[in-house]
C-alpha cells in the first residue's frame, strides 16, 4: 500500500486538523515530492513539529521519508509510461505489434513537429538570441534528463565564445556558487517540466527578483515557472508519445543558436529566417536549400 492509499484509508479516523493535512498530501502528490518542511507547514497551517509527528504516525521516520514515498509513486508512473510491454503486450510480442508501435510513434512525432514549426515565433527567438549573446554569463539549469540537455546547450554556446555554465539544482554547492556570483547582466535559462521540481522554481524566482534575465523552457502556460520568466518557450504536450520527448527543446535551441551565430551577418540571418518561414508553411513540400553554415 503506497502513501496515498494509506492516507485515504486512515482519514476517517483522523481529527479534522489531521484530515486537512492528509487532504493536502493526497491532492498534491507532485508538489509533495519536493516541497520543503517549512513550505508544507505554511501551506497546511501547522507547525513543523506537527508535520513531522503526522508523518511518524503514518509510519515514516521523518518528513523527508514521507516525501520519498511520494517520489516512489511518481517514479513508478514514469516507469509505466516507458514500459513497452505495459502498453503493447508482454515481452516477445509479434513483429506486427512492434511495427504498429513504431508507426504510431512516427505519427505522433510528425504531428508534434508539424505543430511546433507552425507556431514558431521568430521575433521571440531572435530576442532570446540577442539576450544570450549580450549576457555576461549564461546559466542553464536543468534536473535529470533536462540537465543533460543543459550540458549540451552549455557546450554549444561555449563554441561561440559565450561564457556558459550548466547547473544541476541537486548539486547545492554549484548552485549556491552561481547565485552568489549573480549580476543583473547574467541570463538564466530554466527547463522545468512535470513533475515540477520546486527548488528550480524557487531559484528562478530568486534570480528574477535580484535582477537577472530569465528564460524558461516549460510545458504550458500553467507551469509554475512562467510567472518568473522574462520570456518563456512553451513546448506543448511533450508526453503524447511513449516517452517524454525533448525534440522540441533541441529544435528551438538549434534555431536560436543559428541566430546567435548569424546575427552579425545580416544577409545570412535574413536568408535563414526566410527558410524558417517557408518550411513553417502548411504547404511546404521540401526544397534544395543547402546548409547556411555548419554548427
């Protein structure tokens, strides 16, 4: 029995105050994965000691152990999404079933990519390219797979002489060091997707309040990140397929990076924008354009 089931089964025997605490946990399982004890106590209106005692009555040694129980639930859900056998039959399924799976994935990728190109906002991407090039230092923040993308972005920007760092918010020493060096000329790029990692949201709020420019890559306008961004790129439904796709991030970033590279060559940049506008058109059938410049 997981922690949510335990809470639901125990609620009829709880006091009104305990039911209020339990209700918050049950209704906010994603937030429970990363919320601090201080923020949790403030949200439910109890002392930190009361919150700890409540978790102990549930059978957990500490508030952190209770949070880990919620993380286990989210991890199990993620594993279920990644399981081919869960969606398409047991291991050893027929080749035909596997082919159907691949075809479905291709259809989803095409649909998603077509929608992405039809919604590209070139002036916004140009503005972001300008911010990247004019920043004193670019910090790219991501956790888990997003950190791998952040590291890739950092390495590509470095090739163009841009001072950039990739930051994993779970490495507190590196994160604190970056924040301590914060200046209004710095640019922070945050990648935040469900399940939202609340410490990243808190960092975005902090650096924004202290004058840094903030760009966000997130899934929707309802994301907790959007209100702390100067500009926000929305990736849409990234988990329509069998896995959580980062293709849209890489497409956007490669376009932005090309603009960074070409912005001092007005003719090349104008031509590059013309190509993007053409391939974004619904009737585009392909062309013989050659690569503008190697990246």
